């Protein structure tokens, strides 16, 4: 496994999109790449900040953690893709992107608890996964989740997650977003000195 750097992470992720993006997205009518590209495209079309666009693009990268050498196909337990994705991106991306990746599953549970009408937006596959993920949050979980300083952006990415499931939506490919991903990485690395 090649050691990833600031200069190679963007191309590495692009290679994952190219090789693995056609995988089924958990019973939805889109592939994994279509799903993530749709969320990023919708964010870009709505003029959202680059960190949100990139977070939407990468929120499900944890489904491919074996590509990063952190999990193997022999794993039999739930890999908690949201946590796995946050871990593999943590060395290169700012906390807002990492929080959006790490908490996009919890955000679904949060919205179902605090905005009951949100449940009506969920696809059948998303409802199924909600039940596996613990259902709507309890009052105590809601109170704890609301303490996250990136809550608003996490919720934005959650809405983009639900929106990115249209089998006939046309999007740019990963190469369109790659310069933006690199800008977010570079800006973050500059803050680290």
C-alpha cells in the first residue's frame, strides 16, 4: 500500500470512484458513484460552500475502506462506514468535512427525531438502514448531537445524501470536483503549518 500524501490523496480517491463507483448503493436505484456525485452536484448547483460540496462528494467513502487498507473483504461485522470514512480522510481534510462524513448517519436519526416530516423523504432502503442504525434518536441523544459545532453543515450534507438517489440525474464526473477537493485539502494542510 502506497503512503498517501497531500499530493496523492485526490487522485487516489478518483481512482476509487473510477474502479469501484459502479457498485450497487444499498438497494437504491443508483450506483455508489452516482449517489455521491449527485449530492455534490446538487450542493454546487445551490451555491453551497466548497467544504459542503466536498463533504457531500465523500460522505460515503467509508464503504470503500478496504481500498485504504483499513478493512478487508473478509470482515463479517458492520464496518460503520461513517466512522471508517472519517478515519481514512482525517489526515487530509478539515474537521467540518470529517464531521459531515462521521455524522451523516446520526443526522438521519436526529432529523427523524426532531422533524418527523423528514421521515417521509426517506427511501425504503433508507428506512431499512434507519432501523438497523437505532431508529430516531432519544431526547438525550438529540441534546448531545446538538452540541456539535458543525451541526448545521452536517444536516446540510444529510439532506444532500437523501437527494442523491435519482437514476436519471446527469452529473459531472469526479474529475470535475477534483480541483475543489484539492483546494480543500491544501487549505487544511496550510492550517496545520
